[in-house]
C-alpha cells in the first residue's frame, strides 16, 4: 500500500535533482546511448525550460529525432514559426542547452515529464495543463 509513497518520493527527488543539474550541450546529451529519461531544453536566457520531453533513448531522440525529423513536436513547432530546418538544427546543436535526468523506465520518465510540465508550463509544450478548462471532460 505504501508503494505509491515510495514512487512519489522518488519522483520528488528526481525532480529536485533535475532542476539543480548543470546545463549540458547537445553532444553531451546525444552521447547517452540506451538511456531513458527526461530532458529540459533551454534557450540562451536559461531561466526556465522552453520545452520538456521524455525519451526511452537519448541517443535516438537527440541524434535523429530532434535534428532531422519534423515529426517531433518541438521541431515541428519551430518550423511552424517560420524557422528553416537548418536554423532549427543550429538552435538545437549550437544554441540551446539541456538538463537531463535518467529514469529507471518509461513510466517513471513520463510521470516526471508531466510533473515538470505542470510546474514550469514551458512555452512549447502544448498540453492541457496550461488551460485545463479547455477540456470538456474535466468539467
């Protein structure tokens, strides 16, 4: 019965660790092969994350998805704002910084991701958390 307490305490520790971690470069994150976790993306001001995501493999997410695929939510949003694929790639590789927290499994990563999105409301995460009143089933 206390399993949920252990789970939430672990998420709390991971969240606190994540927000205190040093900023990393794109390549530092890309080198994390077969690692599950949560990532924060920061623009130059570095005050709060502009995007929060989770992945079951940082190397695939950062090596392929973010650099080349316009199907990734964050990548697609930047393209929709009028940035070229080359500009988006430059932002991701040379201008943005990252924080990551490794997780034991995808469920833990997704739970931590959603808690962080609730807390920070990043501008490029288009989740119901920003305006829960838009969801009819929550009324």
